[in-house]
C-alpha cells in the first residue's frame, strides 16, 4: 500500500484472469451482503444475480481501495443484483433508478430470509452503484463495506443453483402481496420480520420485535375459531407441521416452558440482566414467522381464496380472512385434526 494515507490504484494489482463481463456501459449494481453462490449468474424471477470477481467490484468501486480496508476483501466474491440499461441514465433519473434498485434488492433479501435462515443485509445499508458512460455514482449507507466483510467473517447465506425455482415462486408471491389490496397487516408482519435481522438494532430489541410479530401473526383470532390454543401454541404447531418428528425438542421446551416468562422479562425490561442466549431466542422465533408468512402469502392470493370455499363451509368459517383461517387450521392441527391444514397445503405456491 502507498504510504502517507494515499490510496492505491487497485487496477495495478488485477490478476490476468479477472475479466469484466459487464457488456453494457449503463448498469446499476446492488450488493446483497452475505449472499454467496458458486454459479456466475442466477436468475430469481426477472432479477439477475451476478457473482462478481475482483476486477468487477474494484471497477464499480472506482478503482480505489483505501489503506485501512482489509486485504482479505479481495477474496469476498460479492454477489450483486445487476440491472443493465440500453441507454444512458439521465442525471434526473438517477434517484428513481437507485430507489428501484433498493426496492428490488430488498425483495430479494426478504425472499431469501423467508426461504432459509442466514445472515443477509439489504444494500440500503451498504452501497448501491450506478454506472453510465463511464460516470460512476454511489449511494452509501451506514454499513459501507459489509458486503465485503460479511463473507470474510463467515457470515454467509449460500445460494445453490437448484434453489432458484423455489425462490422465484416466493419472489413472485411477494410482488403479488405488495400490490394486493387488504394485505397491509401481512406486509406489516413482513416488515417486523425483516427489522429483526437488521444490524442497526440490538439483539434485545430484535427479540422485542419478534415477540410483537408473533402476536401480529398468530394472535387476535375470534374465540369461536380457536378451541384451546394460545398464539404460542399455534406458532409451535406450524413448526411441528414443517419438521414433523424431526423437530428439535428444544422448540417444544421454548414454546411450552420459556416463551411466556421471556415475554414478561422483555416487557418489564429485566431481560438485559439475564444470561439467556438471545441469538438462539431470535432463531426460535424467526422460524415460525418464516413459515407462517409463507403460508399466509399463499392464502391471500385471489385464486387460492376461491378454492377454499368448501373448507370454510365445512368448518363454519365462511366469513374468515386469511390470517384467521390459518390460525383456525393450526388450532385444529393441535387438536388432532390435520385435514384443514392439509387442504391449505395442497394449494399451489
């Protein structure tokens, strides 16, 4: 590195086999921090994910890396959401392009979080790049270099090529939910779910957010629909449905024996004094939320709702909305009647 605090021109250190594959002179890039993949390119819906080599991310970083950056960043192989443009991007259009980039990237991150657990960070917190006719523009967030630091630190979410089809279905469902009337409550739960992953908040507050999200998703159901279960019982039921006999007994212990006292400790601000592993608590609450949100997205789709008339009539639930229907099915599942939930699960994603 150069002395005296001056930056080193990284292009002087490029390896010969590092080629820049961006054929268009006009494109936008948003790194998905934590995302790692072996394929060079994967499509999720109409979104293009590219695993950038060193030459490519150094190019969009304008060829400079400052001396206090970690040398191991060169091996990060960051994954970017890549959007090519046929024409030059006008200056007045750049804010809208960057906003759309952040929106689509955030939807990708939500999709991945709803598919399997793991550390991911939206580019609104790191950086977004826009390149047009050799003009480089960056929108910088508070966690500027995390898209390079997270892989180096082992904080990764591995994306396999054979997962793209399932992720595309989830991504499409999220798009539908975003433009469907009457889904505001579900979108609020998704926002809470995403907030619980944000590094800007403490683990303690994340647990508080997750407790609220569990109540939003599994509570507030008419008493005539529920026989003898609490919202924590129904959260546990969705895990039992998903994992069957393979469910970790620690989940039963958590939802049967610990979650009530945990909630009281959080609401009375005494949890900070305990020795509870809050990261483990986060995982045990994020998992039923992940499954519940996915099922509820399915139930909100108009074509799915039309196929549920027979089930609703059989249960006397004609006037129930998707959330109450889901909780009613989980309540029946807890009481030994798996048929209502099974019929819901038979519906296509």
